[in-house]
C-alpha cells in the first residue's frame, strides 16, 4: 500500500489525519517539524506528503522547495489553517497538488490523497 508522510507540529492533527488514512489502508509515517520531514522524505521516499505550512525549523513551503531542489517528485498536499487566497496560490505555484483547510473533511482528504497517488503513478518513468 502507499506510504504517506504526515507533517504537522500538532500531534492531535497528525492523529486525526492518520486515522482517516489508515482506514483506507495507507501506511503512515509522521514528522513534527521541517527538518524531520526532509529526513523522512529522503529516507523513506513516501508516495505522498501532507504538509502543514507553519511548522518548526523550516516551514512547509520551504520543505516542498527543498524536495523540489533535490528533484524528489513526491506529490504534496498542504493542510493549513491559513485560508488566504494568496497563500493557496503560492502553495500551488510551488507545485502542491492541493491545499486543504484544517480540519480536513475525511472525504476531501481521501480524494486529495487518491488524486496525488494517481498523479505519482502517471508521472512515473
């Protein structure tokens, strides 16, 4: 099954997202800050990463930029409390496939992850 990396400094949010995705059968790894997220991504090469914007060390956008700089084509979805249209657009311009707002609705989250996983399959060499 697909491996999903959940990155959020709020443990309760990681637990909520993990429970939603484990019901779909996904394998889950977690990080609570940007540095840990980068290490997990480099070590485990997840099929999808769910990123909070405001996390310690380096923020979610910087994590995605660092993955892009390393040519790691991991589909990314931001999950944030920031509902500004400009923030959403910045995330999408950086290469995020979607931006969901906290707390994510289970169906919305499941659909976004399925879309991200199909994107990864379509872009595989």
